């Protein structure tokens, strides 16, 4: 079953929301509400894939961001482990060995 919360980078940039990559530990916030006057850009110079850096500052309320991350952690549970899956038994044994050290 496909996880409805997983997105490819190409897909998430077109859908507002807050995304996290567990491997790179990068958080991306996609907000499509701001509007800039398009007249400041010479549109002939920009292709559809070009991005313009507006600022190095992060315009995110850090307290609210942390609340959202905590809420996600509380409600998100990894996929259930199949009891007949031998690899799940191996992982459990590995966890027990680590606890003994």
C-alpha cells in the first residue's frame, strides 16, 4: 500500500504544506500565498524550473514549526510489522543485542 504522506520533490513543490526528508533532515515549507509583482522580472530570462532567492532568512515562526513537528511525531506511527516477516524478527533480535551492550 502506498503511503499517502510520501511525495517526490517534483510533486511537493506544487502542493502547499510542510515536508520533511528523514534522510537529509531538511524541512521544506511550500507556501503559494505570496504574490510578487511579475513586472520586476524579465520573464523571457526565466524558464519554468528557475527559482529566485528572495532572502536567506527563514520566514517561519519557529515555535509553531516545532509544535507541528511534535504533533506529527505523536500521531505518526510507522507501518505495522507483519508477524510472519522474518526480517522483522531479525530487527527485533538486533535491537535486543544492542540493549545488552
